[in-house]
C-alpha cells in the first residue's frame, strides 16, 4: 500500500504510477511469514482482551492477500476484522481469507472510515513500502479512537546478519536499489522496499507521529536460510538485532 503527498509534483506522480503498476503485478509477493503474524496477533489479542468485554473493530491496513488476517482471526475471535488495501489484485485474493476486504488509501482522508471509529490497526510489513510514511501514520491516527492500538511490523535494517553484511561491504538484506532486480545483496525476490528502520528510528518516528510506544518485540524472518533459523529465533530476544520489528503503540 502506497501513499501520496497532498500536492504532488509531476515527478512524484510518475513514481506513484510506477509503484501502482508494480504492486498490481500478481507476481509481486503480498504475504508475510506466519511466525511474525502469530506474534503480532498475540500481542494485539492481549491488548484488546476477549470479545466478551465488547466487540472491537480491527483494521488490517495493507492486508495484501489476507493471509496475515487469516492467521490472526482465531486469536481475535468475536472482534470485527476488516482488510484494507488499494491493490485490486490483492483485494481479490484477500476476499478468500477476510470477511470484509475493502479498498482504501493512506492519504489525507483516504481510508473509508469515520474519525476515531477503529479500536486497533494492524499495519504489517507496509511502512517499508511507502513513499510518504508521515501522512500514512497521520491517517491511521485519524481513524483510531483515543487510546486505540497500532500494531506495526517492519523489517529491521540493523538485523544481526545485516550488521555483518555491512561490515563486509554488502548491501543489507531487505534493502533494494531497483524495482527490477536485486543488486549487491543476497536474494533474488524484489518486493518494493523504499524505507528501512532500526528499532530506535522506528520508536522515534512513531512517537513523533502522535503515538505512545507500549512495547517493541522481535520476530524471525521466514527467508533466513534453514541452517541459520535457530540463531534468528534466538536474536528475537534482542529486538534491536532481530530480523523483524514488532511495535505496539497507542494513539495519544
């Protein structure tokens, strides 16, 4: 899911059209790892509490194919889960996993929800794809009620293996210098990452956007080679070195 600035220049219009075409390509991955989705869903379920205390509205913004929402659904039983994406291709796939999947954009007023109408937002593996993350968090803050929960996940620029790769002069994993091919780093799959965060940068950015950070945890990355997966799981104990950052914040 991408966003646009309020007053776009011709150059940014070209960039946006290129990204839209990229994400409407059925060959571009729109799903994330199950381990990350489960950890994030457990954090949200603990924050919301059981539905017997009241049904909550949870928006999965940038839902992709709906697989993350499907993983979270059993842990959020009784709550209302709504998938949101601007990619028509992603929404077609999401309908198989999410009861409600609707089109929306992370622009000023681009989400089709009233102000302060949502209790929680899942924002999984989206922020690293955005041209304008500031406007995206402004829009998420608008639709969240005061005290509402933001569950954000994103790859960690300072993951334990990226630190070693940088020392060796190799492009970090998760970073991309082209939308056509991978250059200078391990891997072959282009997914359209535009921005990467360290744990410290993510905390500061979310706080500056009008949220109070409650917790930051780590999660493993499904793309780590099998011989290194045990080490990747161990690294989750130190979020600043983990593969994936899981952040829980509340709207102030």
